[in-house]
C-alpha cells in the first residue's frame, strides 16, 4: 500500500504518528499513517487505493470532538488541513473543509459579516463542524450554510443543498455517511455593524472562559442536552464533579466536560463517560446521547 500511496503526487504521508498532537483532548494514540492530500484529485486517489486494499480510514478535522479509545488506531487517518481555500463575495463565503471555523468567525466578523458569531469559541474545522451541525447560543451551522461540496462514496463530487444536508440538533445527513467527505462549504452571511458583531463575540468568549474549563484539554461537551434538563445539571446533581478515573476528570467548573489532567487514556475517559451515562439512566431514566465520538 505504501508504495502505491507514494506514487500519488500532492500528498504528505506521516508515519507512526501520535494523534495526541492532532486532537484537543491530547490523548495518546499511535497511528501508522496520517495522510494529508493537498487537493481533491490526490484525495480521490488516496481513497481509491485504501478502498481497493480494504484498509480502514477516517477523515479528521481539528480532532476537537474525538476520543481515541485505544492506544493504537488500526487504520489510516486523512487530514484535510490543506483544504483551506477561502473566497468571500459580498455576503457569500466559500471555504475549504479544513479551514478553522474559529478563524473564519473572526475573519468574517472583521469584514462586518454577521452569522458566525456563535462559532468564535468552537475549535473545529469547517468540515467537521458541518458534519456535526456545530452550534452554540441558539445558532448553528444550519442557520448559515447554504450548501456543501461533497465527495461521495462512488467517487462523485456533488453539491448538497442545505435541504439535502438534513441538519438536526448537532447532526446532519453526512454524520451517518462515514464514506462521504465534505470538501467545501458555502455560507450565506449578512452585512451588519462590525463593532457590534465583535462585541457579541467578545462577550460570548468571556462567558465561555467563565463557564468552561478551557485551560485543560478536552473535547467540549460530553453529552447532548436532553429535552428535560441540561446535561450538566443532571450530572452535577449526581455529585460527579471532580470524579476521576486515572487522569480523566469530570470538570469542577462544568459537569458536562471531562478534562485530561495529564496522561489520561481513552479507556479512562470512556469508562468515566459510561459511568455517568449509567447513573443518569438509573436516577432519572434519561438516555443521554453522546456529543463526542469514540474512535475505537
Ligand atoms: C473547548 C471545546 C469547546 C467546544 N464547544 C462546542 C460548541 O459550543 N458547540 C459545538 O457544537 N461543538 C463544540 N465543541 C466540539 C467540536 O469543536 C465540534 O463538534 C467541531 O465542529 C468538530 O470539528 P472538528 O473539525 O474538530 O471535527 P473532528 O473532531 O475532527 O471530527 C468530527 C467528525 O467529523 C468527521 N469529519 C471531520 N471532517 C470531515 C470532513 N471534511 N468530511 C467528512 N467527515 C469529516 C470525522 O470523521 C468525525 O467523525 C467544542 C470542543 C471543544 C474542545
């Protein structure tokens, strides 16, 4: 496989990588190959080889929603970091899937474009955020996305409209299609007063720093909020704050965050998450749904 991959132009192949450096949780996990295609054509060539050789692969964005459970990942990771084209025409923005959503939020705000204020504290890529319909403060990707360019499982490049993307709370059609890859996203923003947009962003960032343990590595909120109550309230009421397994700890600041206190392992984090889920089910008969994703 390696020889075949090496023949592809415009890719970077990293070998024996610790994925710790590529995720916000900073959990160690060894990966044999991390491949960075530089354009659509090389991405398609990589996928074709991996499929022909029946090798498991997974695309990663900024790794801000992932928990690598084991100490090794048996497959190939594909990073779209190089898919970072950006085109802004009036209120329309077209941006590569690998682009940082946070960076985009600041850049558009500075141009007086409103719509991505919610995203200024979300450390994901544009592609990963589309897949998860990332959101905050009553807004989300669905509120501003008009379409996405996608590489389908049949090696076709197709434009999916907002309707076809079927956004729901923290989810989209593509979340259930692991062999579809988001290449580019189109946003419709709105011209507004730049100072007002920047002020909203500033206030929200202050609020985040007050409420969330951003000084520690994590993957953000562990569970989606059920309709009955916020997940953090349920977890807090059961006394989980400060509960530790190894170096994975339920944050004292925000009960729906698990933080990495040092060399937490994916297994520690998973164990803690399952313990919380079980306790909430037992006490409240509520099935908490994961917001984060276990990569096994
Ligand atoms: C401190 C902190 C705060 C957070 N706050 C929020 C918040 O307020 N709201 C919120 O919604 N989330 C939040 N998150 C979670 C996370 O940032 C979002 O879910 C983000 O959108 C994930 O993007 P990513 O690029 O990191 O995706 P990753 O974690 O890398 O991947 C997520 C999933 O998307 C897939 N994927 C990634 N890119 C592509 C692509 N181009 N094509 C196809 N599949 C792809 C991956 O295979 C994986 O299944 C927070 C996380 C942290 C650490």
